[in-house]
C-alpha cells in the first residue's frame, strides 16, 4: 500500500488492519472508523506522530485529543491511576456505557506526551465499540490519539470517502469500516468534584444524570459558555459547511435562490417542490436516524453550490441536544 494523493480507502480486513498497525507503529497517520465519526489516528505515546495529526488537520495545538483504548484495563497506560474515590464512584456509575460513544476526561498519566493533552492535567479517553477500531486497538497494542478526521472547522466525516475527500493526501491509509452508525461525535464528560457535560452526544445528559442521581441541569454549563474554556475545540464556529445553513421557519416563505433542504421527516410534495434538493434523514422523524445521517447530508449539499441549506430543528433534549448543538455551530457565521 503506497501513499498517494489519489488514494482510496481500503476495506477493513485482517490484512489491511495489520498494515494499519504497521503504519501506526511507525509513527504514521491512519484514518479509522468508529461508531461515532471517522478518526485520524496516531500512536498516542509517540509525540512526533501526534504532532502530525495537528499539522494534517490544521488544528491549533491548544486543542487536546481524545485517546482511544480497547478496554478499561488499558486506561492505566494514559490515566493517573488509581482514581481518587469520588471520581472512581462517578466513573463506576457510567463505566458500563463503554464500549460506546462516550469520552471521559480524567487526570492524566505523566507518560503521555504533552502534545496529546495540550499540556493540560487531564486526558480525554474513550473505548469505542466499532469492531474494526476494537481490532486495531487490540492488535496494535497502542493507545490511539484520534480527533475527528476532518480539516479543522469542517463537518466531521461519517464515511471513509469523507476522510479521503478531506485528508487523503495527509494519511498513510484510510480503513473503510462502513458508514458510522451514530454519526455524531461522542458525548464528553469531565469527572471531578461534580461531573460535567462538555459535549452532548448520543449518550444523553438525561442518561448520565440518572446514573449520577443529579438533576440534568447540574451537568450543563451555567451560562452556556464554560465549555469554550474547558474544551478549546468547542469554540462556536465549528463543523460548518461552506454554504450558509439556515433553520427552517414554517411561518416564513422560502428565500429566493437555489435552496437545499435537510428534513428530519418526509415533506409534503408541495413543500419539496420549492427546493433544488431535499434530503430526508428519517422516514419517521427518529432523531437517532437524524443524527446518523446529518453530517453526510450537510457534506453532500455543501458540494452542490447552493445559495443556502435550510434544515429542520428539534427540541434540545435527549439526542436532540447533540443535534441542536451541532446545527447551531454549523449555522454560526461570525
Ligand atoms: O466521537 C469522537 O469523540 C471522535 C472519534 C474519532 O472518537 N473524536 C472526536 O475528537 O470528536 P475531536 O478532537 O474532534 O474532539 C475532541 C474534543 C475537543 O473539543 C477537545 O477540546 C476535547 O475533546 N478534549 C480533549 N481532551 C480534553 C481534555 N483533557 N479536557 C477537556 N476537553 C478535552
Ligand atoms: Mg472534531
């Protein structure tokens, strides 16, 4: 397998996963499937490999990376162990949500290069469930630092082709593990005196609040802004298509021009006719399906040279909290 600007992704097989392990062990970058979004992976213990991630994405080096592990036992490689008792209790109440779309911020081990954590005292860790990523983690034996495999500020990738489109000339290989089943980046929580939600995702704030027996509101930023300080990657403009994104307003008429439409459920034929293209994300308005297909629809419509994309919205609760978070970031122009 060679590095080429015209590269294609490679179907994940025993052989291609073995090749990916070799690239990772040699300090190179590999595009990898996870159940949330595709990641841009490097050996988290290799400082120069980690620096390549920042260069490839055009990512500011003050924005720390998530470290992916195969199981809880592997956490000792990157987390300061043992956890203090308060944090351990919080951790044990949610540990069964792994493997899955959940990232937990914990005190870091000194072994980890500063580049991964952007010099912070904490490290974000995740145990993904995707079988290809699981195999890669187990076979390589490496903790893998991996941000979403998009250029900084663009929409996260949910297929191998999305990774090739954005970063094909920057990676040694892209492993194709199929389209992501969740489609939204993982939920991020920070444990400590009080657990906090740093990024909403498919593991909902409501689920976490039940586990910790606290009100949902106690997990959320007081003025909606501390997240910006806490997780530097979460600045407001993020995940944006180049085409302006507007929220559908049923009481207003559709603006003039070539408009694209992202619908969470089927539109009436009359309404559909007013758009150059309509992408329906779910037959029934199921928000898990909406989350699964949202980024692919944004990317597809963004490539069509439309004047604007108009999208449905939903209540910011359950997985809808993550969907509205991503839509607000994508719609933000400043
Ligand atoms: O679903 C996901 O989480 C995907 C897949 C590939 O695992 N990864 C992902 O990574 O979305 P990225 O880098 O695009 O987003 C990670 C977020 C950033 O906003 C970063 O600021 C935050 O996690 N983060 C990382 N380490 C942190 C830490 N120690 N404390 C607070 N936030 C942290
Ligand atoms: Mg990202």
